[in-house]
C-alpha cells in the first residue's frame, strides 16, 4: 500500500463512523511492537522486510538497545476494507513491562478498543491479566490476537492436531481470566441485604458477549514477525464454495469440535469422540504447516513457483533467489495472509467508533464515582449527550490529557527545514544566472573563478531544497535559558472541535460544578484559562501540524506545559466535571536519592527533576526531610530509565544514585505475656499500673496541660482505615458547610459501622467506660495527612468538632461551648498530632496503627493573658506540647519498627510447576 497523504487522514478525522481508536496491550515480549511494525508497513511508511526489526514506534535509543517498549507511542494509519470503505486507525503501542504499566493507563483512557496480544507458547502472563482487568474497568471492547504461531511449528515442532489443542487451552486461559474479573465485579455489586432473593447475581447478568471466540470473529491467529495473520472468516471465504457450504455457516464450525463429512457435504459434531480431524486442523493448520515444511524445513525452492501459482501470488525473480528461509516465508505468507487485512478488519468490525460510547462508560468518565447524579446541575448533566454522541459541532469542547510527552524542539514540524517548491528552486537558479552575468561584466577574470565557486555552492544548496535561515538573525534566547524539550499534551477530543488558539479551561480534580462559585469564571478556584497552541497528529516519532481536530480523535496539543503537570481535563465550559483519575496498575515502591556529582550542578538537577516529573506519568519526585531529592519509581528498569533521561536529556549532568531507600513504619504493640523461651512473664503491681504509661506535658507558660496515653489499635481497625484512606482524604478536603452526595454519606455510615465493630477490641485499661459507638463519635482526627491509620481520640471534657460531618470543621462555629477558651487552639493540638504521626520518635518514619487517647486538656485562662510572659503565641505552645506529649506517650509503650513486605503472585504453566518450587 502506498504512503497515504496526511490530507486524506485529516479528511477521515471528520468522519467519526470511520475512525477507530485502539491500543495494543500484552505481557512483555509477546510481540506488540512487532505487530505495530507490520501494521505500519501496510501504509508504506516502512519496508515490509524491516517489520519486526526496525521497531518503528520505539523511538528512544534505550528502547532499541533493550528491545522493550518504555513509553506509549501513537500513529495514525489508513485502512481500506474489502468494500472499499476508508478508515482512520489511531493506533497506540504501549509497554508490557510492569515498570512502565502507568503508560498503559494513559493509552487505555484515550481508546475505545484494545488488541490483546498473547504469545501462544508462553500463554497468559501476569501483565496480560492486569491489562484485561484494566480493559474491563475502562469498558473498552477487546479483541484477541494469538501471536507467534511460528514457534509452535519451528521451535516446539508440534503437529497440527497438537497445536490445535494447545491453542484451545490458551484461549480457555484468556477466557477464564475474563470470567473471573467479570464474576468478581458482579458479586461485589450484589445486594447481600436482599434476603428474599436466593439466586446468585451471576445468574441474572448476560455474559454472552464477554468472551473471545474465533467463531465470533474477535480472535485472530498470527505470526507478527513473519508478517501473516488470519481469522476463521478468511478461510471460510476461501472454502465456502469448494465445500458447498454457506460462509456464515462455515464460520461457526471451522473452529471447534467439528469434522467435515465429505459424503454428506456438511460439518458434523464430535470430531474428538470419533477420532476425526477437526476442520480447523484439516483446512487451516495443515496448509500452514506444510508450507512451513517446504520452505523452512526441507528448503525445497523448486516447489515455490507452483505453490505461488496455486495461491494466486506474484513472486518476483529476486524473491525466488533469496536463500534465507525466514525471508521466503515472510514474502509468501505476507501476500497469502496479509496481517493488516485480518487484524484491521477485525478492529473495524468489532471495535466501536468514537460516537458509540456506552451510557455506562460516558457516566464513568464524565462524573465522579462517589457523586450522586441528582446533585449535579442540569447544565452538567446535559453535557453527557454531546459527549456520548461525540458531537463535533457542539459548542461544548471537552478533551482529556492523559500525559505530557516530551519532544525535542528540533523534531517539531514548525522547526524542521522546509522543502522548497519547484517554483522557488527555479527562482533561485534564475537569480544565480543573473548574478553571474552581472559579475562577468563588472569583475576581472582573476576573481571570476572564486565567484563561480561561490555561485556553485549556492546552486548546490538550492538544488538540495533546504531553505536556510539568514545568518545575521540574532538569537534572542540565551543559551542557558533555552528549553531543548517541549511538552506535547497526549489527548483525545471527546466533544466539539478543538482549534488552534482556542481559549479553554483547565479543570483540576478539585473542580466541582455543584458549587456555584466553581461555575463562575471570576471565582472558580480550581480552573485556569489556557490557550491551545499548535495541534499535531502523531505519526510515531514524527508530528504533523493540524489546524483543527474534531471530536473522537487523538491529538497532540502544544503550549500547555506551564499549566499541566501530568493529566488534565480541558473544557470550554465550567459546567463540566473533572474526569475520573486514571486507574494505575501498579504503585511506585522503589525510592532512590539523587544528587549531582558536582555540587554546583544542583540548580540543573532541580530543573531536570521538574522536567522528569512532567514527562513520566508514574515517577514521583519529592524532597525528603533530610534535604535529599528522592524519586519513587516502579522498579529497577524504571530507575535506570529516569537516571538516563536526567543525565542525557533533562539535566545533562552526571548524578549519583543511592541504594534503594526502604520505607519503614513505627508502631507500638501490647505488653508481652511470654518471654523468648515461651515462659509466662510474671508482672508486678508496678508493671500493671497503667498510669505510669500516661504522658503529661505542659505548655511553656505552664497555663496548658495535656495528658495522653498511646494504645495499639486492633489490626482490623488498621486495615479498615488503610482501605478507605481515599474516603477520609476526600472528607478532609471537602469545604466546610458544603453538601455531599447521598452515596458519599452512605459510604461514611458504612465505614463508621464497621469501625464500631473493630474498636470493640480496643483495650482502654479502665481509663474510660465509653462504648464503641461513643468512641467512634469521639474520634478527633486521623493522621498523618488526615487520612492515615492513627486515631486521635478525645476522652477529656472538651467537646471536639464532629469528625464525621462536613458541617463542622475546625473553626469558631464548630465548638458547641462558645465560651470554652480551648476552641481557639483546636487546630494547634491536631497539627501537633499530625506532626508526630508523620515522623515518629524511633527513626522519623510515619507511625502506623496507634490510638492517641487525650485524657485531659486544660487551659488556665482566668485573669491571665495566654500570650504573655514572653513565651510566644499560645497556639504555637499548644502545637509543641501536643507533639511532645504524643511522642512521650508513644515511647512509654513497647515500640516496634514495621518493615515492608513485597507480595506477588507467581503464575506458571502446569508443566513448570515443579521447577518453580526449586
């Protein structure tokens, strides 16, 4: 297929019914990039012979060296089906390595479907499971590609019948993973309170379109490296006339336990039972096996022309002279079973176009999960229609940016040398001739030779067609301040038409249209105005300039690097909500400290870390309390990539990398009952005296007193608080006296009831007779960061603000007793608790699973000025006293350091199970 003009692709962008947005997902080394190469080669961008070797979408040097993909790359492809309908395929190739799983999340959000690639020899890998789960959560339409069938022939040397049974098992593995994900989701949503219904929720849902089946057309068998692929439908079309069967009927029986009865001219079930060859083996696999046998095993070149003639192939004389059997296989098979025809035809048939977004997916993307739809304004709810229909004519422009992609300024199309037109070349030649004639008349013959040399050089440059900038133009930007990289927003337009120079709002996650102030341009606190810069079409490592992009297409947006760090929602109206956050497959766990080899290069390192934080979707850059610059990554390969980017691109300095920093937690445990040799410990009266473990601290002016005891929380309570940390974080971030949805209120009530059950095991040692229900009501705060696993419990006579209600936060109106002088210093005490839980006394690591019970908090304010006596503001004294008393209470108990544990599931084939134990 010839190279397609960009103008034709731009015209197809407006025809939404003929646009498909897909990504390629798989475990590492299962053949994603090789498949992408074969599809790119179908557009004539690269040679078909180089597909699988060039790795066109792996544009980084370290990607080529390691042979793995490290970033998501997009390219727009043209496809014409057998009905001569034109399609635009926006293809995103994503990494399979677990260290770069965040790149998969950025790709999945922008697509409507996914090609799941599975190596038929290795089977379903851990990342395959993770990808299938993410596809299900994001509600994409998946299609399956069983890759590397050539390995079954040449490496495993299976017979066609053995290969068929092996393929059946691999397909069952994939469907089993899908089924378990589906069942877990359905059972999680089941109403267990409905006691009259004895049927499982699984019996009431339809899973008929969930699974992969070759008969349904959503499975393709292929060898991406050898450049061939086929679906059951391809062979059904070939054999329908010969077997005297309808194509639709043949598609249903060509895969499965069916054999062909030549006498009855029909397919019969029970091939395995009657020891007959399945039709898939007889009509499909045996043909492929025999062709491989002739070319690769027996290397019988004489039969090639005859085979090509029977298959209707046109082989050139040079193809027949090739000695490498792999090249001959690629030449023959790529003509007989072209990979782009089968794969892209499956994509066009099964992946929905952008204007067919389901109601459920539109609601999941557009509206936060914990927000009741009834509470949203009518203007916000009305956006869903143009969003679902992907209306390019809508006045409401909505786009989502999934990541910021760094591009070197020399790679931008506006900075590339421009090719001269034929007219401009002719003008330059005429100018050269005119100058020669003038100089001939004015100059002496001695200087004529030098003149001719200069003119000849000018003519050579003009013939090369490169237009040079005038040498006299000064560079207005100093060398040190020039940015070598420009960040292009990797985005998709969901509604309206995006145009260059358009003014839009950048909506942060805290933007909430339910608040009237958030919908006013002058008062919106979490929305900023941005101007859309250049628009680009992604073509692998290259970019093409666009004037406008209609809804339903993937686009690169320039000019947003100062406004967006990683992800963002862009909208022309403030009635739009901020999109739900990306579901990350893995959490960054590996922390290392970075420092420059030369101390004077520290400013360059800081600038480089800012660029790295923006360029990498999953890296976390922070400054430790010790002053170290720390990056948190997903694994060792991710660390090496980040360090390489810092040294070669962003900071361009040599850096020292520390050994991995292990995160610890500090906690306390109940008193031991047995010693190291399992003998009971006899406790004296002093040991049983709980009052000795109570910490007492006064403020510096001796007018405030705090008595606190630290108690270990029950493990069930710690697990509950950790599980719902995001809920408490949202509760603390909710503005005071603001309305929350009924769903969020119900969730809080559920957590509250579960916490009552778990706190029944909390040992108070007779310090209080309160019931668990009352203890939950007396929770003052959680820490650290208002969402941790530590509780500040109020057992004093002070009336603390209601932790569970958004109507009462730390302010003057929160406290019921207005005359209580302690109300002014409520936040100071809580902040002291937060500081202690954020950095414990053992080694300044966060505290976990501790209940700090405040037994007394008294302030003597009669006739005294609390801020007098030269000890500074009383609020600061309370904060310091609260921090110290919590640390003392913690140290009065048996202390422990909690080390992290790495948990993973190891999945192997049955034949490898014994070796995995060794």
